[in-house]
């Protein structure tokens, strides 16, 4: 069992040597209009001004009651921001823009089928829809402030409407990524204690209309099995008045939202004035154990943080047309499709489908047609667009001032394509490093003031002071060429408040490792452990190397090895399972599963398919392994732990390191020979890993 304070092997101190990339300067035209163009801002947010510097972010919001204490550290590490303040997040994202921008587009929704019309939702229209849905949640579902409600919604405008309706009531929303399975959704319903599930009948992705409602039935069953009853399932219909799901509506449980809304026509619900520290939403993420962590985000601190970072790092002005091509089912979408952009009163574009459907020009056609000037996406999408349409951007007349990359390390060559071809050399690029737990950006460049460097996210953002520690808590100096664990020395307003229902785990995972004194109420004694390996160059820029815990980042989705393994173990022939990452050209990392079978069981194709099926059922198609290998035995330590790093080395055709101390060293060559021959026979072309990739594989699972 892994514990955060156990000292893993010395491999944490990986020496990393890459060529220092050249800086890119922001275009003069960008600087001339930037929200943060005066270098004074860096001084205003330096450590000497902490924590009061964040008043500047809080003042972007409208408060019902102004706060008296910026940061309360009396119960570390349960930090409380803007104590005494009261506000409503929905009011801040919708109502307050009506006076000046009533008929401006708040959301522009682009359906995947290209012949279906784009839907523009003005602030006035959003206000109306949010109020009606809030009335439904309150009066029909009986939801009250502090209750939880789970959404399992894809990229439809009803998702932000539902989020804002909850925020209006002070109800805590918990959106589960639409691509997750019904079982994964059910588990999160049970963990959060939701009685209400909001879903849809279907949605389009890659030209296919998915039957999404079928997952709701499974979610309800799973939650029920875990002791949580779901009273009502609210079903939005993707096509007006027509249900495309084949699963029957369950009488008394399932309701079409459009039919219910008729009774709440023109309803107005007063926004509930919430304390700054009231939870706004939960967002589940993966970690070391199989149980997902419900990251609890606050109302005041979170909203202030996403508004501030949207303004200065995304450079959002109210008149921009901003498009974050990510999924609202992840933290990026919550912070930088919905809450941040709407708090600033801009126009936020939402696209339903796959970025390369029906062809590699789709994204650029949307950008041209809508006049998008800020674009935000993940390296996995950039790699795919580059591969499928390397010169496609040339064909479209769009002009971006600003582009963001988020979620995974970006290779410098891919970065350069993004900047030169996708951005036509006209846009500034920010690489933003952060996590579900963080609410908003942690490492990035202030676009008009700090030059870009491909492959590096940049220094800590305003008011965030990162540091790299080795396993013993010594600082790894900038420019030393050594990697270590990136931590944040101070609290910031966007930090999550706790893991829902698991406060001890919150302290243990994120703070125990480097806490200097558990009795101290001084924030300086409580560095936040991010779980990423990183290197800091002499100029202070960080290069993020990837997770140091048991998480595999597939196309920007965090998958826990334990979740993958426990899904595999639901196949009764399987006795042991190990998940490892393989370097993947498009998705960054892919998953390979190794399984050993119960004694006397013959390996069959059916078992391999059953493992894949179990993973899709328990987690979702996004977690589908690239390969499932059945092995006679796993490489193990003498105490019986599976050595994932050895298996990962085999899967990646890289060095497996020293195996002489294993309990069964002979198995390594046997597995290597068999698996690598099978891969070569399938046409896999091994490529030399970069030094950083090799270091990541070599240290995978080292916390065990
Ligand atoms: C990784 C996504 C390199 C990192 C917002 C982190 C990144 C995990 C970057 C969090 C980046 C995120 N460069 N790596 N710019 N951004 N990561 O919770 O390993 O889905 O810990 O949050 O993604 O993923 P999550």
C-alpha cells in the first residue's frame, strides 16, 4: 500500500538533460490590447503581498456581503478564503451582465452534425433557462442548499444551464464526464450521495448518435447496489420533442425535462446568497487507490480564481469570442468554458463533437465561421489535428490572438506546429499546468509579459509560488538539471477544500508528505504536493514530466492504475492485473494491461476481450487498453509486489533496470521476449524514447 510519506526509491532524482528551447516573444499587436501588460502586476502578486494580492481577483466579482478575512489558516490545510463574504456564482455569471449585455451571446453551441444549425444563447436567454431549471430542481426535485446532484451530460448547452441552476440554489453539482460508463457514474452518485441524476437521451460523437440514457439505468443500478437510491432521473432530449434512446422510461423515476419545464415557464428564482466557503461543485478524479476522489471546490475562492486567471492568462475581454475545445465534464471545462468566461461576461463557444469530424478542417471552419479569437485545447487534440491535417489551417480565414494548451506535456515540435501553423504565427500561446484539485492554472506565462518557451509551462502564475523538492524535502535548485516533486508552497483561492467525505485522505495525499509541522497554523509549513515530476530551468520556467503516482494520463484523462486493475479483476478467470503506460504518438500515453490467470485456466482470446469489456463497462471507452497481455506470472519483489516499472519497460521497448533483486527475475526475459515479438509481429515500430520519457517509464509505480 502506498502512503505519501513513505520514501520511494532514489529514482525521484532523475537527471534530465534536454536542449533548452528558444524563447518566442508575444506579437506587439497582442501586447497592445492585453489585460496584463504592465509589469507592475508581477510585483503586486509577489510573496510580500500574499495573501492580500488576491483581493484583485475577488474584486472581479459582485459580492452580496464583502469579506473581512482574506485567508484563514487556523485549521490547516483546510484553508478558508474570503471569510465573511457572501455571493452567488450564478448571479455573477449571468444576472449581473443583463444590465449591459442582455442580448449578447453568452454561449454559442455548435452541434456535431454540420447541417444542424448553431444555437446562440444570449445572457437573457441563459437567465431564463437557468431560472426555469432552478425552479424545477427546487420545486419538483425538492433540492435544497447543500444537497448534491449528479449530472452525466455530454457537450450540450443544457450542461452549463444545469450547473448554473444548481449554483443559483446553492446545490452542489457533480458532473461525471459523458464518456464514462454507467457504472462509473453510479459509483460517483453513491459517493456524493445524490438522489437526482440529470442526463440526456443521446448525443453525437464522430458521426454516431449515442444512446446515452442506457447508461443512466446502469448508473442507478450501481448506485443502488452501493446503498444510494436515485429518486429521479431527469432526461434532456437532444432533439426537440423526440426521444432517441431505446431504453424505456421508468415510470415515476424518469422524466423528460422539456415536459417538466412547461410547468415552470417564466419562473424566477432568487439567487441564494452563499458564504464564500460554501461548496460550489464536486469533480471526481483518479489517484492511487481505486476509489475516485470527489474534489470539493468552493464558491468565492474558486470563482475569484477562475475569473482572475481567465482575465490575465486567457486574456479574455468581454468582446472576445472564446472557444475552449475541451469537455465540460473535466475541470478545464468547468473553469474555462463555464465559470471563468461567463464571470467575465464574454462569449463562450461549446462544440458537441469530435474535433476531427467529419474532417481535419472542422475546428478551423468553426473558428472562421464564428470569428473565434481565443482558442484553448489539449495536446492530444493538437497532435491529432497536426497529423490528420497538417496544412488545414491555411485553408481557413480565421485569426487568433491567443491559444492555450492544457492537460499534458506538449512536445516542442507539436508546440511549434500549434504556434506557427494553427496560430499562423499571429497568436500568443500559453501552456497551462494545473489539476482537477487546483481549480485553475498553477504554472503558465503571463502572455504579454513573459516569453513563451516550447515544452515548458512557465513559472508559477500570479500569487502561486512553486518549488521542487527531492524525496527528503530538500529544494532542487532551478538550473540544476535535476527533476523532483513539484509542490506549491502557499495556498491559493482556487485550491480544493477537501476530498468529499474523506478529509483524512485529503491531508494525507496532498499535504502529509512535506508538512514541516502538523501543529503549525502557518501556511509556510504546509506545501501542497502535486504528484507531478518536474524540472526547473535557470530562468525559473518549469517543465512538467508527468505523474509520480499511479496515474496514467491518456489523452488528458487521468486513469488510476488501481481502477483499471480492479475492473480487470472482475473477470473471474483473472487472478492478478497490472496496468502500465505506453508512449503513444497521438494520445500521449495509452494503457496496456497485463493479467495472470487463475491456476489451471488456459489463456484465450475470450478472456482478453472480457478484460477490455470489463474496463469499458467499469470506467468507459476512454480507458480501453491498447493491448491485454496474458502472462504466466508477473515480475514481483520478494514481498510480492508487482513491479509495474519492469512491465512498463517491456511494453515500451525500454530498459527494465536492475531486476536481480526480484523474487522471480527469470520471468522478465520470458515476458519480454514473448510480448515484444508479438508487438513486432503486429507491426508496432519501436522508437527510441526521449530521456524524459525513459525516465518516466523507469520510475513508473515507484511509489509502491
Ligand atoms: C498533467 C487537467 C504538462 C499533470 C487540468 C497533472 C500537464 C495532470 C499540464 C492533471 C501541462 C496538466 N503540462 N502536464 N500544461 N496540465 N498536466 O486533473 O500530470 O485532469 O498532474 O487536470 O495532468 O490532470 P487533470
